[in-house]
C-alpha cells in the first residue's frame, strides 16, 4: 500500500515541476528547456517514514518487520534512482539480517 502513495507523491511532484518549467520556457531555448525538464523533474526528497518505522520495529525487536521496511525503501529509492538512500537501507537491512540469525 505504501508504494501506491509514494508513486502518487512522485507523480504529483513531477506534474508540478513540469508545469513550473513550462511556465518559464520562454526564458530558455527549446534545448535548454528540454534539458531542464529531464534533470529537474526527479523527486529527490527523503522519505523519513521509512527510517522511523524501521527504527521503531528494531527497538521492539521486530527485526523481520524492520527488514521488510528496509526492502521497501530500497525498492522505492532504486526505482527513482536515489542510489545513496537505497545503499543506506541496504546497509541497515544487512545489520538486521545478522540480528535475525
């Protein structure tokens, strides 16, 4: 379910960015506008809920649930090419898997 809501957030952000960029298109050449559109429409925001929920589950010793949250975060961040954030959660998941064993 969280994936659907995050996708909606991404789509809303994208639509707003495109609208904004197109409003300023007269100030740039067509090539510049297209470059700005391709670079400026990727949502680069952090989703703190992933981290917080993983921490809550970890403190409750619910390592499997925390690991699942990390997997969801990794999938989301990878999908939107936010590889540093995905790597952070991969590291966290690795530590959790050690605790499960």
